[in-house]
C-alpha cells in the first residue's frame, strides 16, 4: 500500500499547488504592488461591456470585449472574452476566452500590467492604463503581427488598489466546496485503495475486502454507548453501575469490571509482545545471501565458459589463418603455371595469325588445351574452396562447450552443425556476411504483408482509432500553423476545423474511461521490481485523473455540468499530464541504466560513450518509447507556459509521438515489457 499512498500524496500536492497558482480573470494580486480588481467593469448579462470598438488604424473589423465575465455575440462567439466582428455584422471570430487569462504585473516601474487571452493560434494583449476618470474606456490598437491583437483599457480600476471587488464577483470554487471535493476524493481513494489491497495482497473476499470493516461496523455501537453514558451522567439517573463483564460474561459492578479489564489488558500485552516478535522474524526473513552466493557461482561459471570459448576461438582463428596462407600459396603457384601455358598458346596464335593459315590439327590442339585449362580451373576451385578439409569446423569434440558445465547444460541446436553458428561448413565461403544484425529485420519488413483483416481488426479497437485520430489532430495543427503563420494563407481554417473535430471525437471516446485504469493500478502490485511497479502505479493513477478531468471539461463544454472556473480544471489536466509523461520518462531512464549495466557486464573493458550509445540504439522498443515520451513532454510544458508555446512545434511533436504510439500499438514487439 505504500505505492498507492505515495501516489495519493503526489496527486494531492499537485492539485493543491494548481489551486493556489491558477490565474483569476477578475482579480490579480502582487506582493510588491497590490491588487487589481476589474470585476466591477464587467457586464453580467451575457453582453460585452465594450462593444463594437473600432481600431485607430483602418480595418474591416470591429472588436467587443468584456472583462472578467464571458459574453456571447453572433453565431460563433459563445462564452468568450474578446470577439472580432465584421463591420456588416455577418461574421464573428473568437479571439480569446476567460479561462485562458494570464496576468503580467509589468517588467518594472513605468510599465503597465497586462492581461493576455489566447484561443488556438490567436493571441490578445489588453494593457491596463491607470486613470482618474470614473468612466472606463477601451482603445483597439489593431492587429500586428497577424493573429496578435492589442487593446488598451483606461480606468481607475486598472490602478493598483483602485477598485474593490463587486459583490458576488470572483469566479471559482469556495474554500468549503474545495474542502468537500478533496474530502470526497480522498474517501473514494481510501475505499478503492484499501479494498484493492485486501483483495490482492491479503486474498480477502466478500465484505472482508472493505477497509477496517470491524471498526466501521462497531462505530455506531460505540457512539450509542457514549451518548447514553453522557446522557445518564448528566441527568443523574445512573444505570451503568452494573454491566456485563467481557472477561467472565457476568453482570458485575464497575469496580470488578475494571479489575477484570486489567487482566484482559495484561493478556493482550502478552499477545502483543508475541505478535511483535513474529513481526520482527517475518521482516528479518530474507534469502538475499543465498541469491548473492548463487549469483557469484553463476559469474564464476560464466567466466570459465568465456575463457573456454576464447580458447576455441583463438584455435579456430589460427587454423583459418594457416588455411588462408596455404590457399594463397597454392593459388600463386597455380596462376604462374597457367600463365606460362597461356603465353605459349598466345604465341602460337600470333604465329598462325601472321601466317594467315591454320590446320585442322592445330584447331583440335587448341580446343583440347582450352578444355584442359577449364577442367584444371574447375578442379582447383573444388579442391580449395568447396572441400571440407580446410574449412571444416564441425569438430564436436573441440568446438562444443563442456556438457558437464554448471549451472547450465549445452545442447546443440542441430546435428552436423557448428556450435557457434547456424551456417554449415560447406557454405562458409559463400555466407561469410550473413551474420549482419540488420539484414534479418529489413528482410522481414520487406516481405511482410498487411492484410485487410488486420486493418479492420486494428481500427475496430478504441485504442487504434484514438491513435489514428490523434495523428490527424496534431498533423492538422502543424499544417494550420504552416499555412497561416509561415505562408500567410488567410483561408487556412480547414485544418483548424479538422483539428477541432478530431479533438472533440477523441474526448467523446474517452468518456468514462478513467474507471479502466483501476485495473492497471491493481496489476502494478504484481510487478516484482518495486521501483518499476511504483512507476506503473503512478502512471495509471495519472492516466485515470487525466481522463476524469477531461470528462468533466467535456460535460462543461456541452453545458451538462456547470463549472464557475473551468480554467482550473484545465490546469489540473495539464499538470497531471506532465506528471504522467515525467513518470514514463523516469521508467525509460531506469530501463536505459539496466541495459548499460548488462552490456558492461558482458564487455567489462569497454565502458565508452559510443558503446553505451550502441547498447541504447540496439534496444528498439526503448528508443521508440523514449522519443515518444520526449515529444509528448513538450505539449503539457508549453500549455503550462513553462516553455514558450509554439503551435507548429506542438503539432510536429504530437504527430511524431502519435506515429510512434501507432507503431507500438500495431506491433507489440516495439512495446516495452512489464
């Protein structure tokens, strides 16, 4: 249960931090300068406090703004903070929403505070200018550069400590409601966590899986006895002078009951001491010494086998070198002999060509000589490259490892085959380079066929469709950024609509899925590696909370559930997402360290950086999972404004991570094992 407790503490601290650090669109407080409260400037009837503001520079659009509270205008601007409207009032565009408000106190003296709103690729900055006028005024400064809009709000409420909060203003949850929500969440976690612990670890069933069932069942009885005792003592009626003794089951006075209770307490102390002794014996029980000794024996055995294997390798290398020298010597002698014969034949041919005549006997002689040369060349090749006498490594008495070696027994794979290679001796010269590690997977990939049944089976799964939709969503975000920001295409809203549609589809598919991750938390208890098991449990809790907050925001979006400050829940979601990806990267780090440890054990003298890089690159599932998590890490960091947000980089990182996740889901061999 320590893993679940750690997970609960981390999540509770994260939620508490987000509650404290979230921005309020109505009020901003600075320790050095004071408080700015603009809630009194807002219209609470759903209309803009500053409607139809025309920029000072010529423009085809007018702008509406309502501080603190959302408003609606036209067909598109629903529950927004800033809206862009065409002069003929036929088109409306969302520029920012209240839940995206970010305050900036100013760089120093002489600089005004600002409020920033964002919506997709659009960014709005409202500069707050302090004036003595009782009437607030909004100045639209225009759009520069593209998708960046600037306004200046002049009011006495823009001054530090200029206005007090209006009655009923200030969005967000009250302290009591936050306490009740946290209490309910802790109660649910308490019941589910201890029930899972009793079910999995203690193997309980039925009502026994409930946490501390005996205490909660006896609690009403204790409460009744306490109330009865207080009531009778207050009224002076007595009635508790005689009661049933728990020791002898007789009705005795209070004095005898106290004496008998002391006897029961003494016996309970004896059992407690015995219980403590048994607890110490159980805690001290360990087989680490036996496993350490077995590991030492295994290392000694491996060193012996490696030495024997090295001796066999040196012997075979020496034989191969000797064979090479012998073949080269015979080849040189063969070439010299045949060269002399060819020079003699060439001289005959030159003489015949100069005389311009040749007899039939001479032609027959030339034909016979050519056939003899071909036969000798063929025979030489057979004798030196196809014969087993030079390249015969199937000496089972010398090349095989000791069959009596412990703790393993060597068993050859095939009869008449080499103990160290699957290549037959006769094929050794022709298959010298067949051992390249990258040939087999490339060959398998080139010959693999994706059937229609596999595609249908993959797309029928919810996880498969989610990965496909996620890839399309982030690819659309990248294309929208490229065409609008880089190429200046005005009608690039097609990709934005595709992204919004894919995002909404995925949110609908995730509705209610946070319950599924309870099973993942339970499965993490069965992982022997406590460190990896803790990370798996923490990742599952983060995934469940991510799905829970996502479902709450979806219900709020369709007005099924009303949230006074949806931005806080959005911050909770991003923070849980960041913790989720951080735990996944921590798991990847432990896997990398484990691979380095195994590689250094087999090659103790090679601990270079290049060797470690080769070990990491050889583990394809680990490489894919690490790159995927690094790409996913940028998205919550940018949404939390820890790093600078760039929609193009978000789209690119999300597309890469989605494709890698799609590959892992399609082929299980690219997934990290548990």
